[in-house]
C-alpha cells in the first residue's frame, strides 16, 4: 500500500480534490470490488479490484484500479484458512 500511496502522490494526489484538506486522505487496506455485470458476479463478468481513498474531512471517496500497482504474477486475492481448516490440514 505504501507503493500505491507514493505513486498517487507523485501523480499529484496530495490533497482532497473537493475540500482541499492536506492531512485527511486515508487509503483502505482492503480492496473494493466493482462488478461490470450481474450481482453476484458470474463467470464472464468483468471484475475490477480497486484501491479506495477517502477524505476524513468531507467524505469524498476515490477509487483507483489496483491492477496499475501490481505485476501480472501477483495475486489480488489470497485464500486465508480459518483456524479449524488450518488444524485439519496439520493432522
């Protein structure tokens, strides 16, 4: 996320474009899923995984395509096992 933040700042996103606040932009550590198709997404629908930036002062939300900030080999989503699943795999 630090790399994304640095890139956005280099591109000029240093302040909120709506209220001008310099200190209240917050980037979420979780992706936003945008489905270009039906909800829930079906095979063949176009899914966009976005980085979400929100201004804490005025609430303005901006989305940035996360594919711009990763290589083709990096996974966007990774499966996390629950505690029960981890225990059963260890046996």
